[in-house]
C-alpha cells in the first residue's frame, strides 16, 4: 500500500491553476507544508481517478517554482517576481531561503538591498516637497516620537507637551512638513550661506586692519615688531547675527528632540555645536589682556575654520547631497580597496623611479643622486601619487630613459588601478539616487483600516503553522484543527483531508 500511495497523483489547485504531481514527489522535502500534507492526507477511492485535489489561495506563478523544487531539488528565483512576495511564499510553504541556488541568490537579495537603501532615507515628506494633508502631520511626527495617538495622549498628564513636541520638532527637522517649516528651512539656508560668505571675506586684506603696531628693543640691538590684525566690525556683527540664529535653532532642536541620545550622536549636530562654540569663547576672552588669554584667542581664530563645516547642513534640504553621503558610506569597502591599491603602487613605483634614475644617469657614480630630483625614495612617494592619479604637476619628472619607462608604467598602472573600484561607486550612487527619486514620487499612504484577526475559514488561517496544512476543494480548512469537521466531510462524500 505504501508504494501505491506514493505513486498516487495529487492535484494542487493554487490560485486557480491546477498542478498535478505524485505524492512521493511532495515527500522529497520533509518538514515542509506539502510534505506534511502528503503524509497526513489519504486518498479517497470515491474521488475522480483516485487523485486528491487540494486548494490553496496563493500565488500560482511562484508555486510553479516551488513545485519544481520538489521535482528537481533545485530552487530558482523568478526574475519577474517581487522579492518580498517570493520570500513570503517560501515562508508559507515552509522552505528555507538558504535553499535558493547560487545563480539566483543575487536576484533574490536585490529586494533586501533595495529595502535597506530605502530605509536609510527619511519619510517621503522630506523628499516630495509637498506638505502633508491636514491632520496627517501630527500623526507622522507623533509616530517618530513613538506616540500612536496624539489625541489620546493629549488628554493625559503632560498632554500639551506631547502635542507640542512633535509639531515643533517637525518645524526644524522636516523642511516640508508645513509652510512654517519651509520658511524656517529657507531662513536656515540663508544664514548658512551668509556665514560661509563672511568666513571667506574675513581672509581678504580689504576687510583686515593692522592695529597695535609696536616696536620693542631687546638689549639695545634687536628690534621686534609686534602687531595684531582686526577684522572689519561689520563682518563681526554679521557673524554674530548668524551665530545667534544657529544657537536658537540648536537649542530648540535639543529641547524638542524625541531622542536626546541619538541627537547628541548625530554628526551634523556635533558640527553645529563645534561651529558655534568658538565664537562665544572668543567673545568671552576678548576683554582679557593676559598673554595666556591672547594665546587662546589666537588659537580660537585658527579653530574658526570649522565654520565652513556648516555647509554640510545643506544635506537636510537637498536630496542629492544626502544621496552622495549615503553613497560614500555604502562604498567604504571600495574606497579602502582603492587606497590599498594606490598605496601598493606608490611604494613600488617610488622605489623603481629612485633606482631607475640612478642607473640611467651613471650606474657607477656614487654622486649620481645629485643630478636627479629623486634623491631618496620618500620623495618619490609624492611623484608616484601625482602620476598614478594622472594629475602631473610637473614639479618632479624623470630625466633618464629608464626613469621615463618607469613613469609610463606608473601612469598606466594608476589608470587601471583607479578605474577598477570606480564603477562600483558609480553604481551605488545610481542605485541610491534612483531609489530616492522613486521614494520622492511615492504617493502618500492614507490611514488603512486594520482588518480583524483571520478566522478558521480564512485562507490565511494557520498560515505560519506547518503542522496545519490547508486543503479541501470546498475551502481552506486546517488539518489537525477540527477533526469533527474532517469526519463530517468524509461522511458527506467530500474529498477527505
């Protein structure tokens, strides 16, 4: 009887598409849903042709690949099926995703890479440039704060703060959450550009004045000239106004931040704080006349260059800059590989050019290094870097035939070395940019009605329980769930479970 049952044909009706196979085929993958179905279900002599038919309300196209896995032992991923759908179907049929063949693994992993890339970008509101519909901004902001229902929490203690916090946070963090947020974003952008312009103009001699010019005589013979450079007061006032705005913006974002720890660890917030701090220290120490205070002021004037880092705040307002930042982070391995290749080439060709110049000039002359620019190997490092990157400043160049040969090989190796990792970086940028544009065009999802939990008659009931395989031509009923219903079906002449 066992062999007869194994050779019995089984009809699997999946989404209206009928698939016919042998019971023994379904038993080739123990522990899966169809294997349990083949073991638990017995044939019914009253069925047509002795073949049992089972119905599953699942995707018929994916099931063709699943059934082929039972037949051949090789699981391939369809190229025309969305990755999450294929993953969900594998989970339903009880098949491990690691069984996917190596030739299809990259295709199967593409959807996860895309989902991870999409998760990096923030909500669609930050990309679309369109304000959310009425009533949705509070819900979106509250969702980021972990508040499911703003109205419900507002009635409790501290409800006013909970209602106000997401709104204020959205004003300074989400440029497109409202018209007021867009106005604040334009104001922040204006002050950033003014601050950077002021920083650049402060270095021009037209805005610098030499003051406190003094002359001291040491031992009656040596004269020391001391002077200080004062920046135009107008630029100082403009910078002060910009710093006041940045301070106000920073404090508001600190107070209304939903997660203080994550806020402190954010790189852009650290840049904001570091760019603001030197101004206040300089103002506080400007009235002191001690030598130590002047030394500190001199150091702070040098440290003021960190203000140029404010340009990175533009990433909050421009999608392209965010895409570039994500691309650089995603291409860390490629950049590391590029640096390793470049370092190896620099070391090799710097050594070769040093000896090539000596040999090509006068091989037996110990003073041959005096007639070449490559007097030692460390000097050749600079030449190798400039040559491999195809810059060619011309400050150092080989003069002998052997040195020229090494230079040609160095330039050729540089072109090949740099060209290898670059396509990967370009592909990463293209992927992130296309995903950002796709998410920018993604329409806003309205609130959806949450359906009740599936009942025993639902096609998705027992979806994750492999011990309860759903079948029956009359509907989806779970094996082992209702033995009385099974007996009733047998007594009424229906296809048994």
